[in-house]
C-alpha cells in the first residue's frame, strides 16, 4: 500500500494554545480516511495544514511524497491543483450560478477553450448527480444537498486524485446525507480518489470510512479500522461509539 499523506510529529500552536503535539498518521492511496475527535481538538486545523492554508510549528506533513516544509511557491501551486477541497462553509460564490462556480478553477488555472470548459462542467454536474439545467441556478435557489453536490463538482473540476471534506453531511437532512455518502463511495471507485473526511456523523462514518484516526488531547489516540474501535479506552471513543453498539 502506498502512503498518499504522512503526518509526522506534528506540532500546531496558536499563541499559547497548543492544538497538536506529536501527532502522527498515515493515509493510504485509495482509501476513505476519517478524522474524528471532540469539538475543538484540531480536525479542521489539520485539514487546513494539509492543504497549505495553515502553517504548522513543528514536525512535517508529506503529500504525494513531498514535504510541505521547504517548498517553493511554484511547487506548492502545482501541488494545490492535485487535490480538491470541500470545507464546512460550502464556499460557493453566491453571485455566480453553478456553471460559473464549477468553471471558475478551470478559467483561473487552465488555458482550456470555453467549449472544453463547457464539456467538463457538464461532466462534473453529471457525476455528482445534478441536472444540466441546474447549471443556471444560483446558490440561493437550491437546497443544502444540491449545494454540497455543486461544491463537490467544483472541488472535482481540476480532476484531483485527492479530496478533502470537512463535515460534508452536517446540516443535511438524513436523506440528503445518505445520498451524499453514496455519492462519495461512487466517486471514489469511479475516479480512483483518495478521500480525507472530517465527520461526526456516525452513520456516514460506518457507511463510508475504510480507516480513521481519532484526535484527542493533541494527538492520535486511535488509528485503524472501525472493527476494533469500541475496545478502545479513550473516553471520547467510548462515549461517541456507544450509540453504535447499543
Ligand atoms: P475542530 O475542527 O476539531 O473542531 P479546530 O481545528 O477548528 O477544531 O480548532 C482547534 C483549536 O484551534 C481551537 O481551540 C480553535 O480555537 C483554535 N484555532 C483554530 N484556528 C485558529 C486560528 N486561525 N487562530 C487561533 N486559534 C485557532
Ligand atoms: Mg472543524
């Protein structure tokens, strides 16, 4: 198995607030890997560090075998195009319709013709389960579930092999949430994606994750499959997974 992300001895500090200290994890190519832990334990911060939106204090993060420390601006720009990101605050531009939202990265980072871009946007709408006519709608005109799909289509616009999702099913009704889970599984096999996902949606965790890491008290208290997790002594794990075994 090939590692796609390696986090070693990571330390993260905001002023006097030590968020991660000695945090280690390994994410393999092709897996759907979950990040869990109590609120404020640093899950979103870790994702932001992985996608270079946030600096870390110590240790290292390697993605596609490349260390995020000591990287030129050019290298980091090239690397950023190899992953897609769907963060909590959906991040669709409200002044743009779905077509322009999805086309935006292609216009910004490529020299593709408008015709090519049109074909790519059509394909992305299709793979996330949106209709071609939806392209003309604005974010304010669509449901939460559709917004997630459209954000996902945009995250996939540059054909990334790696996808980061921060609590993708939060705020969705149960039916849309399960639909989103199925979509993630479908896209993983269709596009050969590796996916890193922060979640506290128990159903989503059991239905989609291959492996997971639990962060508590600044480091990883569990890394592995879900099979053994309820044997763990960590208080967070005991409480969180209790519902799944009742
Ligand atoms: P989680 O996603 O696990 O709920 P976060 O990663 O959002 O947690 O936050 C982890 C900790 O880092 C919290 O204590 C939060 O207040 C702090 N934090 C996050 N981002 C910043 C920032 N930009 N500046 C200062 N503190 C921050
Ligand atoms: Mg968070």
